[in-house]
């Protein structure tokens, strides 16, 4: 879900179809989903191969932080 929100931010933003309110809402949704994903993986442990979901969470978290500046 976090990736889907991020993709919408990038896609809609690149074609000029994203107003500031929608952008802010999508960023909040992406952060909330990312936080929940992180909490789940912190509880159940890492999943998959090296470079799996935990690394993807870190990458997306970095992208979201850079987007809020």
C-alpha cells in the first residue's frame, strides 16, 4: 500500500494532476502504511532474501523523507 501511494505521488505529480492537498494526503497514507509494515516486520522478523522487505522499507522511507523537505 505504501508503494502504491508513492507511485501515485510520482505519477500524478509528473503529469501535473496532483494538487497540494492530494499530495499531502498521499504522503500521509504512504507514511502510515510504511509504519505499519515496519511494525509488523519488527514483530515477526525479516522476510525473504537479503534486500527484501526491510530494505525496501528503508528505501521508501528515505524517499518519503526527501519528499517532505
